[in-house]
């Protein structure tokens, strides 16, 4: 039996609904504050050329396409299970092993980028290699952050999980403003600000989880671990691909000037998820823990309803106040193009947010049959989007219409495995 001192951070609350609303409410506040700080970086576009800002948007999407969500959810699951079953020392071994292999894989990838930087700069129409090279250490920190954030999520230390988001956003804005306004740097300065801000968040999560990863490691069953985590990697990876990859697809077909309104609309529309993702973030480890203990947990219905209401209200609010936000954050000439895309972009985010809740519930309960269908959908989306862009050249909205259609399909598939399969089973049992 482990002697790790984890009792100061409770895994189960005696008033689960009160704890859920308190914790998810705090994470909403933290996400909004951290998100506003992150959004505050974008008005710096007024002080740099459009090509530099578009390069920043593309490099940021490269970071966003890292498997950060699957990595965080894997360690949220494993931390919740370890604390429920007294396997903290095995968890310590997992953390160290993934830490090592993350660095090895990053080093190999960084070497490839360094060797082929000229071709990458040309293909992505970047103004230079500086921003790309700054992105390399940002990629490493961005891979380490979800590892330790997942441990915080799994042990339900939502207080410091929220503060890491807030302080990371504050650092990101402060450093980016200094580098752009004082030193005249463009995309490289904004990416360096992201590096330093995310680095601050990573330091907080690493420090707060030191009592777990510093334990003497014990061996763990690798085959059992893979059976538990591979479905999460594929499932959440498919969801993240649907969430983040559209900008990189579009960048290959449109000029920097055309892409600026697209990046602007995407930045604000993805902000809708600041409101709704905390609900699923808090729900996931609670369901994992309850499932491991064979306990009942009825938070799912609340999260589905809350996500739907907040998502729809957020979408309507963005349509109404979007013009004001664009005027504040971007240049006046960006208003028409950005607002033409926001209804499509925001509309595509709502079914994706709903699908995220269903995926969290299914995978927390170890219901993995949905995963192959999610992967097939993600692959189909990856093939369909270039085909649509080739068939309808010069139309940015076709990207978002395709994204919205596949997000609706994703929600439909997850809804079938959440409710349809249960109804089918009840009908068969009633025969």
C-alpha cells in the first residue's frame, strides 16, 4: 500500500453535485480569464504585417494539433484510477516513462524540422524561419503541460488546474506584448510569448504533482495499461483533429490576406469552448473514479444540459457582440470578412462541444466501441476537406461547412453509442 501523501486533495466529495458546480464554475472562470489573456495577444496584429499575423495563426495551429488532449485525458484517467486503487507508485513510473519518451520523440521531430525548415517555410508561406524555430521548444513544453495537467485533473485538484490556466494566459500576454511592442518582433515574438506563458503553466503543474512523480516507481502491467489508454488516445485524438486541423488545411489554399479573417473568426469561435469544456473536464475523473469503485454517478445529464445551453447561448452572443470584438481586437478592414465566417465557425463548434461530453462519458466508463467510428470519421474529414477545397476554389466558408457537417456526424455517432445502443439493448431484452 502506497504511503503517498495525497489525502489533502480529496478524490470524492460528500456532496458531489455541490462540488461539481463549485469546481466547474471555478474552471469556467479560470478558462475565461486565461482565454481572455490569450485572446489579448491577438490585438498585437495591429502592430505587425498581416503576413506575420497569419504566420502566427498557422504556427499556433501546429501547436494545437499536438495530441495534448489525448495525453491529458490518459493521465487524468490513470491518476484517478491510481488514487482509487492505491497504485500511486505505478503512476509515478508511468509519468517518468512518458516524460522520457516525449523528449526523445520531440528531439527527433525537432531535428527533422530543423533540417527541412526551408521547405516548411515555403509551403506555409511564412515570412521567415524565426517563428518556426521558436515553435520547437514551445512544442516540447506543450507536450509536457497536458501530462501534468492530466494528473491534476485526475486527482481533482481543480483549484491549481485553474490557476495554471490563468497565470499561463497572463504570462503569454505580458511577454508577447513586450516582445512585439518593445522589440518589434512579429510572429516570432508572439510565439515566444506563448512559449513563456505555457512554460509558467507547466512549472505550476509539475510542482503541484511532485508528490506523485517523485515517488519510488513500481512496475506496472504494460499490456493492461495499453488496453486502457490506446482507446483514449485514438478517441480524443480524433476529436482534437476535428477541433484544430482546419486552419492548416485552409492555409495551403489561401493567401495570408485571405486567411487573416479566417484566423480571427476561428480564434473567437473556439472561445465558446472556454465556457463548456470545464463541465466535461470536471465530470471525467469523477466518472472514472465512480466506475472503478462500482459507484453510481449521475452528473452526465447535468453536463449534457449545461453544455447545450451554454453552447447555444455563447453562439448567439458571439453573433451579437462579434462586430464589437472584431473592432477591438483587429483592424477595421477585417470586420466584414470575419463576421461573414463567424456564424459558420461558431455553429460548427456547438455539435463538437456536445460530442466532447458524450466522448468523455463513454471513455470514462471504458465504453470503447465508439472509438473506431470516431477515427473513421476523422480520416474521412481529412480526405474530404481538400477535395471540397479543390472543387470549390476560393471559398473559405466551404471549410467551415465541411467541418460543421462532420461535427454533426460525430455528435450523431456518439449519441448513438450513448443512448441508441442502450435503447436497442432494452428492446432486445424486452422480447
